C-alpha cells in the first residue's frame, strides 16, 4: 500500500470509514434492495484500490497516485454507478431476452477489465488470471474437444452473464450480496474488537495461560493467534499482528526461524476455523447452503479445538526435544492485567448467544458491535473515543475493499462454470477418475482445493471448489449418510489450510518474512504443525460425531480417536513423547496414528482400541524410565479439555443430539420448511404470522410432538434451497407444495410421507391477451420457477404438441409472479391451485384467467429426511389423522368433547381415549387430538385457505375424500 500525502490519505480513509459506517447502519436497520446495495458496495470500495495500491511495485509512484491511477479509479466506478442509477431497469429487464445495448457492452467490458486490474493490484494475481481464463474459455470453448466443448456464446451473452445477470451469479450475484451485507457487518465487529483493546486481552490471556510452560512463547503464539482469528478471519493479518511479537521471541529462546514461522502461520491459519466469527467463507457457506450460521459454528466447534490442540501438542514435543524453557516470569502478565480487560469478552458472548438463538447474522453482529463500543467505556484503558471509532471504521473499510472485488470475481467464475456446464463436466471428470470410490473422490477434491489455494484467497477457492465438488460428495457419499453440512465443511477446511501448505502459502510466506527464513521450509513446517486440518477435514465426512451428531458415546468416541491420532502423529514427527523416541517407535507411532485418523474402513472401536493401546503402552514404558511426570499432568489436562468439549457443546446444540424426535423436544421448536411466500399455502399475514395450508401442517405436527402449535421455527425456502435444507439438517420437515417424484424420493435422500393434495400444472394469462387454450402459447414467453418440475413438464408438453416458447426463469415464486404481473412474460406456469391463489391476490382478479388445460400430475406430500422411521411415521400419520378426522366428523370445535363422549371406537382411537397409538411412536396418547384442536381437520384447513371460506374459491375436485368422489383417504388408524 502506498504512503500517501496526509490530505489524500485522510480523504480516502474518511471515504472508507463513512461507507463502513453506512454498512453498519444497514446491518441494524435494514438493507436496500439487492441490486442497489450490491452495485453501491462495489461503487464505493473499488475505486480507492487504484489510489492505494501501485500498479507495479518498482515502477509506479510510491507516495502518490499517477494520472493513470485516477483514470483507472474513474473507469472502475462507471459501470457500478450506471447499475446503481438504473437499478429498477436492471431488475425489470428480461435476462438474455431484452437487448444488451452497445452502452451496456462498453460498461461490461470496463467492469471486467477494471475488476481484474484491481484484483491484480490489491488481492492476488492468480485470482485475476483465473477469472480472465474463465471468460476466455467462454469465447473459445466451442473449439475445444471432449468434455471441454461448449456451445457457441456471443460476446453479448458472455458479458451479460458476467456482469448483468444477478440471479445466476456474476458481479452482482448472491456472493456479492452476502459480502455487502452480513460479512461487511462482521468485518466491522472484528475491527471494533481490535480498536477496543480486545487484541491486548487475547495476547495477555495467551501469555498468562501458556507462557509459564515449556515452549511458552510458541504456545502463546498458538493461543493468541487463535483468539485473534476470531476478529479478522484473515490468516495473513493474523501473522502480521501476532507474529511481529511472537516470532522474534520464539527465535530468541531457541526455535529455528523456519520452525517459528511455521508455528505462527499454522496457528494464524486456524483463526478462520475458530468460532464464533470464523472467516468470510463461513458466511458464504451459510448463504450457499441456507444452513443457519449458528449451526455451522456449533458443527465446527470441536474441529477447531482439535486443530489448536494438535498445534499445542506439537509445539510441546518440539520444545521438550530441544530443551526450550518457559517464558521469563517478568514477561508473563499478571492475571490482574488480564482481568483489567476481561469486560471486553461480553460482546463476544452476546454474539454467540444471538447466533445460537438464530438471530440474523448481520443484526447479531450489529448489536455486538454497538455493545463493544458501550462495554469499552467501562474502563479508562479500553475506552473508545471518536478517534478510535473512526480508526476502526477505516480499518474495516480497508478490509472490505479488496474482499469486494475478490468475491465479485468469484461470482464471475461461478457464473461461467454454470453457463458452460463445466460444474457438471469437472465433477464428472473427478467422479470418473475416482471410479466410484468415495475415499478417492474425497482425496482428489482435497488436492483440488489445495491447488486452487496456490494463487487464490480462501473464500474464492472455497466457492469454486464447493460448486464443483459438493454435488459429487453428496452423490457418492449417500450410502454413508453424507449431507450438505459435512460436504461443505470438508471443502472449507482445505480451502483454509491452503494458506499454509507449500509450494505457495500466503500465511507461511508472511511469517517467513518476519522470521527471515525460507518461505518454502516455513510452509513445510506449517503443514506439519497444522496436520489436524487434514485429519479433521476427512473426519467431517467419516466421523460426524465431531460435528455433535449422534449420541454422547458417538461424539466422545469420534473425538477420542482424533485426539489420540493427533498425539501420535505429532509425537512421531518430533521424535518425542515423555522422552526421545528412536526411529522404530516413531515409525510405529506414525503408522498407527495415520490408521486412527484415516482408517475409516475399520470400525471405530478397532481404531480406538489399537491407537489407545499403542499410545498407552509406549507412554507407560517411557514413564518407567523417567521421573519427570509434569508432562503427564499437562497432557492429562489438555486431553481432558478436549474430551469434555463435546459434553459442554451438547448444551449449546441439543437439537443435534439423538434422533429427530429427541432433537425437536430438546430444542422445544420444530424447524419447518415452507415457501418464501405463496398465497393460500404459506405466506405471512399483516402481523407477520404465517398462514396457509402448508403452514397449518407444520402447526399440526408441532402440536402433536410438543403440545403447542406455536412452537414452529419458519424457514422460507426457494426451489433450489428446499432439499439441501432438509438433507443438511436445517429443517425436520418440508411442507412446501413439493411434488412427490421417484428421483426425489429414491435418490435425493428424502422420504415423502402422506399425499395431501393432488394438483396439475397449468397456465395463467391476462384476460385481454386473447389466449383461450394452452396450444395458443406458441412463441410466448412463460415465467416459471427454477429447480422445480415445471420446467421439465413444460419442455415435454411443448415437444409433444410441437410448439416453441421462451422460458423466463426465476429463483422463487414471488419473483415470477411480479414479473408476470409487470408484463415481462405472456404467461405464468405453475401448479393450478397456486395459480388460482395468485390470481385471487391480484387487485383485479377478473383481468387474469387460468387456462383449462393441465399438462402434468403434481401430487404434494410432506418430505422428511431418510433414515429416521420413527419421525417418518409421526409426520405421515399426523397428516393422515387430519384426513381421518374429516371422514369421522371430528372438528376443531368438537374434538375435545368427542374425546370423552364419543362411543365410536374409531374416534376413541383417533383422539387417544383408547389404544396406545401415541406411545407407539414416542408421543403421548393425545397427539392427534392436539393436532386437530390446533388446526382442525383436513376439510376445515382446505376451506379456510383454498375453498369456500377463502378468496381462492377452488373446488375440492380430486382433493375431496374418497367417499365424496375424490382421491384422499387414510388407512385405518388403529
């Protein structure tokens, strides 16, 4: 970065501080609509990069921007300014249909060129070259052979895909959205942590805890770097911040410079793995997977502890081997010095609490940032004045600027991979080479991520690798039960530790510069000190107990295996346990340790028994030959801390303990997936209360399981996110107008419960269009929702009657409805019941017509995860119980009376007066009575939302009971 004149530095830093403050305000009071904030985010943070960073290290002015730098800055602002000004027009334009004008082409090219140059200067040349290569591939892909071959793309299509298709990726896609919102506010929180003196608290705490033990300075580096990582999530900044103090101290007391650099870089890299903040990639993971950020933190907790445990053990063995003493007493801060800053931990605790309570990430970070400023005022030594506040805002802006262009480029890469089909092609190549072996596939993806990390920052490499690898992991890992969370955490871990692995390792190179050591040798040492990153990464796939999955025995077993494996591997490398070890013992330790860590084909009991016996036997033998038992006490303490972490974490995440039913009960809330807003099915009313047929099914299950229909956590999901949310554990049931198909049931790891609605796909058109029948839609543009059965149905139907149409695809139903209403397409296709409810919601329903044709059958059923028969039966028979209640004449009003007065055996069983139906599935006898009293029988629910008592006025038709001419029926509930 340049050393600018005072006036210019003040102007640029003031600009960055102001816009950082604006982002903080948005975090608390709401963000502008997506395209506006994404374009504005890039508009304000891209131009300063050309003024702060020289084009060439040796030839460019170092104390002032050149004329060309000012021109670069102005040019970089133009495309984003245009999109910001014409945000409404960008939102309304039909992607790939409306003309891509010469002005748009010029702005798109300008945007690509200036973005690549900004990345080359301020981020990483490798990322710039990769992005440019992807764009070039779209130009020449049709000339390439085999799987690399693509269709011909015009220049307009390429530039539009990269720049102005925000729904699919590109510069203004969802990735830029998450950076401009949640990640920006968390960067501000980390910056205010540093400004308040929390860094001093971490450094003093690390020295007080670890300084008095063998190898004290190195252990201080490990502890303080892990704590600093919660603030920045950047490995290089961690190295520079803590390494400037710890590396010289480690070298002074006897560590080799390259070893000291390796310790510091391994510890700093792990900061991005450490809750509660982690790194930017973790927020992107939450956005991509639609898994709450708090759930990701809980799942990553044990892995992060294991990572730092392994480094501490390796440092200890290294120190004992070469005889390094603890820190001098005068250099260890007294505990009163640590406690003088202890109040600064309150905002971090607040953040953890709000995240585990499922507050939105940006609002939780906003509240915690304000709390940090307020708490700092409690003591004079931490008090943040206006200068400290402005400095914290400035530092946040300096962090946001390069990240903004890096993530925008990642969006371009993802857009290219998607448009060309290379996501599928690369995945297919890897899958083919792996030969169907899940272990080989995981190893190849590990290598792929590490290679990407050679020249690409953590977050972009994670995004690209996840796009390629996660679908393959989910497909081949289905027999092992691998879900979305496991697959993404696997990719995430290797993207993070790539910063410390040779031949190019940004964190290790920064540490080597401070230590004046060889960067390559430093990165080798960083890799061996960070060995837990490799073992834990694979454990996410094979040993989900470290993610707090399963019962306490599974969690303890998985954690114990990792602990013992890491002790043995690090001991073998150092050649020391309680005393020096010879090569034969070291080889045995290495082989057994690697078997424990990676021998997943063997039962856990075998891995645990073999590794524990080997470690215990060698440890006992060495103990008999030494009187120095201090190591035993320290090791016992560290082992105890790691092994008790699952017990403590169980109280944080009870929802992940045991089967689905026990998890729901422990949490006291049912996580239910519904649509993002679908009239008559699931949509919030004026008071924000979700209403609709699907919403009532969620309430019925909550009433049956928890005795309270209000104990529902609503999860609005799009077509793309609904299945990952269910398979990934974010929700326990999916009640979202979802069609039951073979592939969804047999291949996607889902189970569909009871059929509750029969529908068919139709078309909604404007009454004045003159269209009376579906065959008149030849050449029409048709709005539809992506990731649904509608597109395939539409293609099959159009082919069968030999007509053509122009699909206009949207991410969710609300977007598609608005596009149809505004005239962007001639017709809107969807399930007929939904079209009827959409029509009823228009200001003038008579101006729209649902065509009579039905081009498919769409049976709706609530979906649950595969593998839990008890939960499947509960959800299925709650739905069937509502249908049975209508047939038996049991209503919301008379259910309680009939439970005590009815003499009909079927009613007595249904309402729990006789039989033990509820206890048979782990519930009480009144489970179905509670469900019916909460929402009524099926007929009442239908009439309330779709039938006679609703604006939709949709006849029952096939959704009448079997004895009333319909298709709905329930097996006997007995």
